[in-house]
C-alpha cells in the first residue's frame, strides 16, 4: 500500500477555479451572466477571466499578492472571483457601504498591489486615496477603474481600465496551464474583512481548499439542481456571496447581476429571467414586503431564498413565504468561508401548523458536509452540552473550510482556534433532533440576576406583535438585577405618520408591549423598557449595531424603576 | 499570508467516515437500515460500527491491514464500509459471483488479516480455504462468519462471529477519538478488484480523500436530496456500491438491503418502504421488465434510477421509464472510485421527441465536480479531439478521486497514469454540447477496412429491432476487410418457445436483421453475421464477456462469404 506514490493524474489541488473551466466545457451554450443588456455565455466568461488573469500576470501580480476591489454586484466583480486567483493572487472584496476611513484602514492592513474601483465609487475612492497618500504607508498601489457600459465598444485603450485589461490580456497556453494548476490547495484565495463592530476589522484569509469544499457543501445543503438562475441580491463582497460566486459556476448557473437592491429591481429581474435562487439577509425581507408579491401563475415554482446573517424572525419568514418565496435558513461566518449550518426541511414538519413550521425554520440547523464536526460546548469546561434544546454553550466547529486565520493578527487567530476548535463566539443549544439553534452572540447575551437571557428569543416574541417592523433587544443596567432587557422597536410606517398624540400613544404602546411580553415570556426575560425609533442603527452589511443600542440603553431607566422613583418622590 | 499555519481546527483530513458521525448527530430519529424485519436508526448504526471497529482494533488490526469480505447486500456489508476504515484498515469487498479459484487468487494477492464470510457462502468459502491451505502462501487468515437472523438474540459468544464482535467491542473514548481522526486523507480506504476479463484481476486502491470527493460528487450529480430511501440493487462489492454506501450516510438516507435481486423483491421493497433511489447495471432493466410495473398512483414521484457499467440502449431506457422509473445514465470506473460522468438532463431536451430524448440520455454526459478534468485525446498525438461528436479518442481524466494505483502492480499503474492522466481505455467522442459519449472499449472497437466501428453503435440499432432482448457485437475476421461486425442476439422468450421451424426462422431472421441494419447504418458498419443465443455469456458483474464471443466469432463465416463460396462451389 505504501508504494503507491501520488502523481499528476490522481492528486490535483482542490480549487473552485476548476469550476469555471468545467462550466465552459460542459455548458458551452448556457448564459453565465445577465446584467441589463449584457449577456455572456460560459465560454465567454472563461475567456474573459483568462484574459484578465493574463493581464494581471503581465502586471507582475505574483503568488499571494492582494488585489482589492470596491464594486457592487456587476459582472466584473463576478469575473474577478476567478481571474484574480487564476493569476495566483488573493482577492480582497471590500464592503462598499463602508466609509473612507474604514476602507483606508483595510487597504493599509491588506497592502494590495492593485485596487479595482467601480466608477460609481470614484468620489469615495478619491477620499480613500487622499487619506492613503497623506500618511507614510509606502503603498505602491495601482488603481484601475471599472467603467459601466463600455463592455463591447472600447477599441483603443488610453488609460488602464478594467475592459482594457481584458482586451489586452493574452492567455497563452503556458499562462492558461499555470492558471489552472495551483501549487497548494491550502494557498489563500480570498481575504475578507469582517465588519467588526467593536475593534478594527479583522482580515479573514480563506483557502482554495476551503472555498472548494464550501461551494460543494452549499450546493448540497440547498439541494441546488443543475443550471439555476441566481439573482445577486446578496453582495459578492459579503463572504464571496456566501461562496455562490463559485458555486453557481459549479452548477452551470446563470448569475443575474444587479447594481442596486430595490424591490422593483428584484421583482423585475425575477420575472424577466425566471430566477430560481437568491440569497439575502433577513432585512431584505422587509424590502420584499414593501414591493409587489410574485405572480406565481406564470412560474413553475417558488424562488428559493437562502437567508442568514441573523436569525430570521418566524413571523417575517411566514410573511415572505406567502409572497412566493421558499425560505431556507442558514448560519454562516466569514471565518468559516460561508454558510455552515443549513436548516434542512424534515418531511414530518409538513404535518405541523404553519406557526410551528416557521419556528422550526428559524433554527440554524445541521452541519454542512464540508465540515468535519460542529458542536456546542460549555465555555468553562469545554464539555459538549446535552442535546436538550435548553442548555446553552458556545458553537464550535472544525474542518477544512474554516479560515486559515486572521491576517497579521496572531493573537486573534490564537484565540479563535483555542482548544483545537474554531470558536464562533455564538451561543446556542442543540435540540434533541440534532438541529442547532443560536440563542445569541456571546456579547449580546443579557445576564439578569444570574440568568442568561437570549436577546434573540425576546426579539422573536416582539416580532409577533402587530405592526412591529424591526426590533433589537440589548442589556440595560439595572440596580437590582445587574442587567435587564431593553427593547428598541421600529413600527410599520402607517403607525408613525399620525403625529398628533404620538407621544401618548408611545407611552401606552410601551406598556402594552411589556404587558404582551409578560404574557408570552418568563417574567425575568421581559423588557423593562421599550424605545421606539424611526430606524435601527446598522453597519455596512445591514447588521444591527447592538453596541450603539447598548450605549443608548446605558442612559435609560427601566419602567419599574420609574414607578419606584415616583413612589419615593 | 505565509505565517498562517494549519492547525487542528482548520485542517481535518477528508474521509467519508465523518458522514457516519454526522448522520448519528443530525438524523438521530431516522432509519439508517431496513433489512427484512431488521431496523436500525443512525445512532444505532453509529454504535454498531464503533463497536465493530473497537473489536477489530482489539484483534490487532492496524493501519493499512486488509480486511476482506464476501457477502451480499446485508447490513453487515454496509457497516463494514465504515467500521473497517474506522479501525484504520482497508476494506476489500469481494465479488460474490466469482468462483473459488478467482477468490483464492484475490486473497493470495491482497493478503488480508481477516476474512468475513456470509454464512450462505460457506461452501464456496471452504473451497477457497482449502485451495489456500494447499499452497504455501503463509496467509495467517482469521475467518469470521456473518450469520443471518442472529442479530438481536445471541447473548454468549462461543465462536467468533460478526454479531459477537459487535457485542464484544468496547468503543472507549480514546478508541473512538482515534477512529474519527485518520492521519492522512490519501491513506487507502478500500481495495477493489476489477473483473479483468483477459488477465488476472487488478487490485484498485482508493483513498479516503477520493471516496469523500466522489461521494459528494455523486450526490450533486444525481441531485439527491436529503433523507432518500435507497434500495440496494447494485452490489456493494461493486466499487463500494458506486460510493453510495457512504453517500447515503452523507444524506441521512435509509438503506433498504436485499439479499437477492429479483423482480418481486425489488417491487415489494419499493412499495413497502417508499423507495426513492436505486442504482443498477442496464441488465437489471430486463429483470424489471419481466416484473410488474410500479403502481404510481400511490407514489408522489418516480423511483430515481442511476444506471451505468455499460451504455444503456435507448430502447431499453424508454421501456423502463414507462414502468415508473426515472433513469439517469452515468459512466464510472473502479479506478475512478465510482461514477465520473453524469448525463445531466438539459431543460431544452424536454421539447424533443421521446426517441431522441432517450438517445441523449444514453450518452455518458458531463464530468463530476470531484474531478479536476476530463478529456478525450488522440491516443497517438495526445491532442484533444475536436468537439464534433464524431472524432473518436481515448477518454482520460485527472483529479483527486482517481485511484492511488493498482496494488503491487507498478507496471499496470505506470501504464494507467501515462502522460499525467488516468487513461481509461475507453473510446469516446465529445459532442458540441460538451457531453461525452463512449463509443467502445479500446479493445472492443472493430476495425474494418481501416474504418473504426463502434460495436455499441451497432448494438444500439439492433436493440430497436422488435423482440431483441439483448445483443452484443464483436469483431469477426474477414479476408477482405480484416475485421467485420458479428452480432450475437438473444430474442424475447415468446420468440424462442415455438420449437418447430425455428432453424428456418433464424435464417430468415438473420437476413432480416442484416437488411434492417443496412437501412439504418452505413454499409461497412452492418453485421455480416448474426448468431442467435439463449443467453449471452457474462462475468460476475453481469458484464457481457466479449472475448468469449470473439472466440466464437473467429470460427464463423460472414454471410457474404457464404454467398461467394456457394457461387464458387
């Protein structure tokens, strides 16, 4: 057995860039990309990526060099997910919702050789470049703009822009051979900065191997069949579009690109291109609910929606499913290269009432096949929690689709990998049926009188109250209990337009809401304060900024304390 | 980037045995195995496998030791696909249709430490053991019998049998930790002997990594959803059941085991357990056609059938689909760990007439995602053939699911991996739509007057002729053309029962068949001789033995020669 050496034929590094070559050979007539009037087939996308990679090699981009990009979900962004690693480099997609200071911090840390910028972000980019030039970071940065509408027309290239690189690229056979023969599957493919809300963002380095395994896993988890039509609602800069940049190529799918995520754009594209699949964070459900429902009479099936980023409130899932979307809930992390838990539908759930179905659907679910193990452990003892659906612990995992680590941050990397597991920092339980449910981020847990309160659990109850559009529950200091829940609530628009008597209404409504919670939750879990806002503070990814809310909550006084004080007075 | 070391959390060897642990955790209430009155859940199968592996470790089974097994599709056979590699050993499933001499040759070559034998094969096994003892192969073989019906009852263990090993096994935490932590994903997991028809069988060594990747690939290729009910018509000894031993665990599926593959058993199990999936070679279609059709009125969908081993004649696919089976065609090799080409259904085929659909379905199809590359190359120049659906070449492939090599056979291993590819020895074409179609085994190609004739192509035409049940076309020597096709044909039973005038009928029928071929094929491709047989000679896997037919053909005279000779006389 030991004499069988590995060779070129039976030991090929795993990388998702092979999906591109395969798609061009296996699906030669299929549309790879749709974007407005632009259409590409898989052989065209293959050729464009080879040309771009050849240009990058000619520009002396070498192994492990970083190539940053600031762009919305346009074809160039999709192509770079292949072309940049094909040149041996590491793609660094930057969140377009960040401000100039944050982007500058990322560039200073990532030290890219090239910075691709979509023309629409030129003002923001100029601010960034100004900030960069003002300090002494000797960043030798080549800036290349991506222009809209120029795809087919431009013939001569005066300035170096994206289309020009594609035209100039000469994918010679030796270049192409090199592009599809990576040296080590553990080599980095992408560098994604997490939207750290507390400290400086951390650069997550993911590998070819991890991206490959995660891509296959999400296809299986979602049961995504051959040749899907995938709508790009989820930003590609967000964890490489949860690896669907690569997974759609693996499936010979069509990527419908969109510059702006609005209800009319989404509905128009779904109808026009017979979209079958899309991903989004639950906040996009609110966008969908504001638009028209899908006309299902012209469709052979629903649009499959993968949602994650935060637990989708059961009530919201129910509403959006009625519009013609089939929701599957996943849980993922940038550090895990993408989604890692899929809430697989179980046949026996079909017999349950709708409300219960939606609650089961809101759980995070079962481990993907690409991971070796997922567990929930007591943070102190490092023992697995019982599978009782009650005992909370930290969700931990191991497997080859976990990140290589945080770039130039050995301390954070060490912390993340302590005890031989990747420690997510998320708190959850395991139900007797094997499904994992997240109760909170470690730091979002509210500890009241020594009892752990899952803010998510309180939020789920609030979401069921009529006219509640969005809510977030955080800890508020309490003289007796240490902490107590404070709820921030956004009401549906119709509830806030009538200015007269609004303040009074709010006071009554706060009492009503707290009363309602007491009927539906253990007393200690009920918010003692409800604050009504026009909208919740969110970060660039649409995640609610709980630290900001905690800051506000620090200055508030609980309802029962008000009563105590007035009695004292 | 270079400072990010791999660690326990982010670098776990790929192995399909993780599927078992995951299934026991994610699908705790689901049935893993059904066999007659026997039922196991996934946690039970997990425990049984851990116990068996612990027993094997206690019996001093160590890394790379071979464990052979001679058994039909019973639960023990399924369990050993996990338990044996969990003990660090290599599973060697032996074809139960082989004779004692062939099995002895395999054991002499594989040198197993343990030989598990299903009690029904005791006479055959005793013959084997007798042959082994008669020579001086100092094979220190521990024989363990697998007994039927004893599963739940036996309490004390006097002799060492399979159930006894499971009862005795003590899966201590340190044993279990070791079972699920393999050292190197390139380590061998299984040793499968190919049914070489010409020379001694070759022992194909496949790796944990290959088995893992192939399992994920077949799930994706077949679009196998969660929790399938899988009927074991395909022998597990045949290339590990095309990796579905492992893939069903990955999907939390139920394995319906069957000792004998007969039409009544198949239909009974399908109805009783709501079977959703099964695999078989096309010859099983003939078994299905002899039985009743499925009563689809009680089913929510068809039974998905994966077929391969030899190209399924379009006419046969059409017939079996009408019975309620949904056929997908794959092409695989033991050397590639399982299926490697999947004939993915393309939406636009829906608009074509049924006959054309069946012909498209009979093509081998598109590369699985687990392979890095598949190509068809000119054997002389090593250049890729044009994608014209006409130019023939050898099908070659590379990727991590290709075998490690042939055990103790460096010459055959070297030949197989020449030019940096795995050379399949199969001759095919690539169609403009990217689908690969096999025209023949290299050695089955008929060369007539310098023209290559695909025997499969002639067979496909013959299959469409009324009352033709089975056929095989081989080369027959010809004084003018070198070789010419000779067809062997089995007619449906009704055609052969009337003994009177049968010989005359055959003569007329031969003329008619040749005439029919001339109307449907280029003249040089038409058989010049048709021989009617009661049945075709087949090997242990149900593959038609073309070398035997070639031997018969050598002694025959072509039709046109008869005419020439009679004129001369």
